[in-house]
């Protein structure tokens, strides 16, 4: 009898898969939240599916080996076997129920945040994360994308009293206290995003025009990397943030240092007309999607704060003085000289000489001040836009938080 | 019984084209149309394959000098085009356009499709849609880079490559494809329902025909949703309507949209998208059932169960779409319903797998090349199916969605599996189609490279998903969740992908070489029973049959019937007196 | 049940299932074209269903007020604003055309070719007048009411911008169906009198009728959802 190589291959592939599963280092990393129930459900599913996979794979290999072709032999004629088929149906159904039941229980927990959870809003835009806490009153002020402009990055509804004490964090880093359940509310300024920390297990899309949510309770003090898990354009892969799970003390101290919406409005520094024009042009061209102006380090592009003069290391290892010639070249031909640590997702801009000059004027003025950095770019101008329309993304503050 | 009824087809004379163009270019013969569909689909699939190799090279060697030209824009355009081409223009077109056209009339004992002209039109409109899609690469800005799911608002805002022209060509191409599919699909269904030959009851049809039948039905129900969403998105893009577009600020500019609902698109898209999985899977199920039965020389186990499983899967597939949207922000209560329906669908699917394997029991298995592909299909499909149980269970989907686990899962279940079924089917039917056998040795080498290679690509990829590597990342860099070992695994996967890609040259060479130099094929080289092997000529001529259509006396799976001389009895052989 | 009976007969099925799955044709005596038209209409139903579901989702999720149908679609006759007058006439015309179509089908089976011709032509004319009135309605909405596909003309804000978008899209798509139907009717009518279908049972008239009744039925839903809701 010829050796049926395929039987051997099927056997080895099945066995190899099992061996790989047990030897690979690639499994869920240590859980950082309360969602063990997810891990347990995965574990149950692994067992049920693993047994089925091994049984079916080995059976197939064995039978292919055993029942090879012999001239003149007839296969067994058995069109169907109702009893066997119903038994298999029942076994499969039991397996499915075993997997589904814990999953649905966990899902019920997942969609019902505990009543003592405090709220954190994640406001996403191409391509960075911003965060908002409801402030002392525990209630978020209304916000809507239609109010967004350079001086109102969160789209806070002008004149809403609940919004004045909201704490706004434009930096990519957020700190949250350990062992406290948090309900994360998600809003988006432009496209779909998805706030995700693998070790926390939980995630949800941010959808413009809607407020979505999920909740978790961090159980380990640790720094986590925040990823975007929903394709959001050419810089999707660079849309990173940081979530620090810290002690309650550290959290409170940090939160006290953050600026409120009222503070942001008050801390306005007027710009020269040329620089203001440059800022508008840069905004329209989408520059601020990747470049911060307040010193925040983003993976998408270098910050513009203190960009004038100084030196920079390029990705070919050389060092370059950041003079006007260098900056002009980088704007007009972004792929020519790339700063170390960045990739080339910047598109070539079509700018007139005047537009270019205004942007340069604006960039020249971006110097770090000794004062708080959070507000240096938020040059406030008059933004009185009284509006009493019903706001679709108003967040009801039905459960005042305790932070 | 209606034995006096004469099939309508016998009453109308068949017009045979005289010119070469009429025979081979603007042909109304279903077999030629099948070949046209197949060649076009394979050509466009080759483009998608090459795109995927570029993607893999980028993922594994982001820093390498030879990938310097490949920007993030290129990468996102490649994932979009790769996905769309593979799902729609290759798999759907091949399984329904090529196999559907070839198998349905032959296996039903019909002369041709009921409306051959519409059938021909279907191909030419399909070709048009492919051309429009390919034009994407030549318009300013290139093809769209929105991902094959085309989620708004991202699809039509400035942060995405190909937002000005690429998205238009993509959506128009899809709409045109749907027109082509509808013309073809109406033909398949009407042929199967109304143009079967004498004695061919529904429950005697080969499972291939059943799979194509239900898949086409699903297509006619599901594609309208895609059509509607494509129309609405085109209007959003060019007439500035706000169907899917809420008020947004895109890269610093306020757009004029307000009040639209991005989730509506996702619902419409997945109402198409999930049945689409089964549009691809069901014909593959059918083909595999036939291949296993024929080459194992044994009747398919539980034929009626297999038929009802196909019907049940088809029906259930219409009410599971939102399991693609567990993390999309829809109302969370939907999770309970869709998780339950999704896992219910696992039961008939599992039964099909059991029945394939049970068919092997006490069979008389000929390990031919088609059989190799069929066996590989079953194993691959098991992996893809059980990982589907992970993702279908709503709570497990939360950590795994949008990671490489999903990528690995759907490539296993609706990428590699249907491709293996297509290969198996080609090796199986090529002798009937061309009158020549494919080279066996090359076929086996091609098989082992393809099967082991694709398994090596996608099995480890699941585990990248467990550690949390998100999909659709142009570049990851060294992150805490992304250890160096994972980079090495990615390099391994890429090398496997390159080997699989290159090994497809063997297949194409085999197809071309054997067409001219292959061994002459006998009329029924595999000893199969279904009607396509009973044609008076090989390859079958235009019209397929003699003046009189064949008469069917039995099902297509009479293998190893006790007391018979041969181990197979074609469907046209009369029964002995029923005992 | 033994093994051999399974492969050879379907005695275990109920007689209905046996009829459906019997050989040659599933729908006995139904010509190919008619079966195909039914299946096409099934598919087309899903297109309109998706459009209408999209409309309902829009209606339910937009935050701005939806314009009041009876005001937007009012027609001023001799100085009196009559709500839904035009649309009532259009609906009446379309339903009447379904009646003439049904008579044409009947005449077809009696092989009265000229009667079929005139009745189908009448149907086509009614359909064409429907499309004409729809053009009038559109121009009225666009010029007088300032409704645009993307929202409203300046100074004409009636509320949700989706109103115009979805209205023009769905009625436009339906109007396209009616227009195609008119061409289809005329083509078939001419071919009937030319004797192109003499060798058949004139099923083609019924097939055309199926399409026409479908378009009519869809209109009833559009009417209900857009004008009465």
C-alpha cells in the first residue's frame, strides 16, 4: 500500500498546531482590569474548540491513512445514519451552549457599568487622543463637533455652566486611579476610532455624532500604551496614547494640575495677524492632525513647539540645524529629510509663497513659555457663539462622579 | 409522476454560432462564459495576490531599503484593493461566475442557462466592473485606502488616500458588479428551478448545485444592501448629502455635513457582508462535498442533512450580520441576539464538517490532487470555523476584534478555504472542460506548497491577535505589546507568504501547459456519477447533449452500491426494479 | 427506511415537498421568463427595502425637526392650499395604470393582440404622465421650496437636511423604475402587434405586468412612508 503522505501531513499539522499553542509565547498578556470573565470565556472556548479540532483532525488523518484505495474494494454503502447525526447535533449544541452562556453573562456585565463608576470622556480625532473629566460638579458640559475650532478643541458648548469646570487634557496621556471602576465615554471629532489597551481587554469604537461607552476597573498600577483599533486614515498606525494607572493620590495631584475649560478660555494669548493667518492656513491644511504646537510628542510628526533653530537628528543618522531653509524644504518636500523616529505619511502641500510665509511666522512664535504648557497653543480669541439649539451629543450627567 | 412532460429545452432548436467571435468571444455558451469568468477572476486575483505580498513585505521588513517606496498610503490602498478584489472580484466571481456557469447547466442536464444572452451580458458587465476597479490605479490620488469595509466618514474625508477619485471608481465598480451578478444570478436560479432534466428532482441534485443555488439566492438578497449603501455613499461624496455623515471636523476643516448616521452604513454593509461570507462558502461546501464523495468512492454521508444544512446556513446567515459590529457602538443589547444566532449557525456548519469526515470512514479513498485539496479544505475550514466561534461570542470579540486574530480567522475561513475549493474544483473539472488532464506531479507540488504554506501563514497569525497586534497597521515599531519575537514571527509569515505566492506560478504553468500538452482525458476520468461526466462528448459541445436530454434515475452519489459490478453508477443508469 | 429507497424516491416527504422538489420544473407550467421576473422582483424588493429602512433610520435618528409633509407637498389651487393634492392624483394615475395593465394581461391570454397593444400603450401613457407629474413636483420642491439634495437653499431652512436627500433619492429611484417600465411596456406592445410572440402564450404580457404591478406596489409604500408619515 502506498504511503498516504497527506495522512501524515494532516496528522503533523494537527499535532503541530497543538504544540505551537502550548509552546508559543503569544497569549493574552497579564490582565490589567476586572475582566477575568473574558479570559475565562476564552479559556472555555479554547478547550471546547481545541478538543473538537484535535479530534476531527486526527480522525481525518487516521481514516485517510486507513481507508486508502484498493482496486476492486467497495466502500461501505451508508447514505445516512439518523441516530448518529442527531447525537452529533446534540453534542455540538451542548458545546455551543457551554461557550455561549458565560459569554452572555459577561456581556451583560460589560454593558452595565456599576453605579459607582466615575466618567472619563475620550475625545478622538485624526490622529490623537484627548481626554475630558467632568470636573468638580461631576457633570460633563454639553459638547458638539459643530463648536470645534482652534480655540475650542473639544467643541464645548459656549455658555454651558456645566462645562466651565470640565478638565480638558489635550496631551496624549491620561492618568486614572487604580481599583476604581471607570466608565469611558467615547466621542469622535471626525472618523471612527477605537480606544484600546490590550491588557485591559475592553474596547469600543468612537463614532462621530454619537456617544459610546465601555467600562473597566484597572487593577494594576502600570503605564499602558493606548492604540487605535479602528482604521482611521493614513496615520491610523501612529495614533497612540498613554494611560497611566496610578494611585489615588498621584491621580488627584495630577488632575489638580490640569486646566479647566474656564481656565483654557481665560489663558488666551493674542497672536500677531500674520501668525494668526499662518495658524489658520496650517489648520486648514490639516497640519495639526499630526503636529502638536504645545510640545506634546506624537508618533505622527514632530511638535512645532521650539521648532525654530536648534538641531535635529535625521533618520539617516546625520544631524541638521533646523533653520528656515530646512523647515521650508520639509514642508514642500516632506519625504526629503525625515526626522529620526518618524515615517513618511505627510503629503506634499500646495502652498503659495505668502501662505508659506505666514506659516513660518506662526512657527517662529512657538516658543515654550516657563508657565504651564498645556495652554500655550490655545490662544484664545472671542468665541461667543451663543446657541440654544438642542445638542445631540449632550451628555446627561445622571450619575455624578465622586472624583 | 410527470413523465409525459417534455422539457421545454427539447422543443426549441439551438442556434449554433458560426463565427470564431461568436463561439469564443461574444459566446453565449455557458462553458465559454465560465472560462471567461474564471480567467478574468484569476487575472484580477493575481493583482490582489501581488498586493498582499507587498503588504507582507512591509509588515515584516518596514525598515528595509527595498520597501522605501511603499508609503502608508500605498499600504492602505493595497489592503483595500486586496480585500475587495479577493472577496468580490475573485471569490464571488469565480465560485458563482465560473463554477456556477460551468456546473449548473451540466449538472442539471440542461442545454445551457435559460437566458444565454443575459448570461453573456453578465460576463461583459462583470468585465466592465473589473476594468473600472483597475482604473482606480490610474486616477489622481490612486485607489481608495479606506479598507475593504469602506466605513464612513473615513472613506470620504481627507485623511484617507484616494478620497477624491479612488472611492468613486470603487463604488461605481461595485454597483456595476452587482448588476452583473444579478443578471448571472437570475439565470442560475431559474435554470436550477425550471430547467432541470427528466428525473432530476431537487433532492437528487449534486451538492455543488445546491451550494450554488442557495449562495446565488443569498446574493440576490444581500447585494441590494451593498448597492444601496454604495449609492448613498456616492451621493454623500458628490452631492454632499448627509446619509452617513454627521457634523465633523476633518483635519481642521468643518465639513458641511450634519445629522448623518455612520452606523447605518455599517448595518447595510454587513447585511450584505455577512451573507457574502456564505455566498463564497456555500458553493465551496458543495464542491468539496462532491470532491470528497467522488474521490473517496463513497456516497456523501447524510445527503439530506447536507442539503438542509446548506439551506439553514443560508437562512441564518441573514440574521447574524451585526456580529461584525460588536464594538461598533450599536445598541449593546443587540449583542445578546447576534451572539446567539451566530453560535446557532455553528451547529449546521459543524454537521457539514462531521459529514465530510464521516464520508471518509470505510471509504475507498483515492488520493488524487482534487482529493488533496478537499482534505486540506476540511482541515483549514475547521480552524477557520472554530476561530469563528471565538469571534461570534460577543464578549470574546471585544478583546480580539480588529486584531490579527480576525485577519487570520477570515483568511482561514473565507480566504484560503474557498481558494482550496476552487483549486480542487479546477483540478477536478479541467479534464471535462478541456479534454486534457492536468499534470499530476505539478499538481501535487502545488498542493503541498499551497496548503502547508497558507497554514503556516495563518495559524500562527491568530496568536499575534492574542497579544493584541491590531490589524491595518502600516508599521508597529517596538511597543510594549509587540515583542521582538512577534517581529520574527511576522518575518516567518512573510517568507511563507512569498513561497505560497511564487508557487502559484506552478498552477498557472500547469493550466497553460496541460491545455496544449496534457494527457488526453477520458470522458469520466474520476469515475464520477453526476451528469457533467455523462456528456456525449468531452469537452461537451455547445448544447451539451444529444437531441434528447439525459434522463436521471438516481442521485449523484451511488458509489460502492452492494451487488453492483462497478463501484459507481452514473445518474443516467436506470434503476433495477425497486425491491 | 432502507438505504436504497433514499436514493431513489422521496416517499418520506410530504406531498407538498415532493411537488416542489419534483423533476424538471419546480413551478409547474411557469415559463422561464416569468420565474426569472419573480426572482428579480424579489431582489429588487430588497433594494427598496434597504432604501426605506435607511429612510426610517434617518427619520428616527436626526435631531433636527423633519419637515411637515402636508405643508411641503401642498398644492395651491385657485388660491387654496390643498395638502397632498398632486400626490393623490399621481397615486390615482399609477393605480389606474395597474388596472389597464391587468386588462392587457387578460387580453393577452385571449390572444387579442390589438387590445393588448392599446391597453399597454394606455398603461405606458399613464406611467409617463406619472413621471411627468413627478418632474413637476420635483421642480416645485427645488424652485419654490428651496429643497436641495444636500439640504436647503439659503433662506429656506425647513429642518433636517436629510429630508431632501432621501426624498429625491428614493422617489428618483422609483421614478427611474417607472421610466424603465414605460420603455419596457412600449417595446413589448410593439413586439406583440408585430407578431413576435405569436408562437407563445403571450406570457410576456403577464411578465411585463408583474414588473408594472411591482412598481405600483412600491409606490404605495413610498406614498405611505413619505407623504403620510
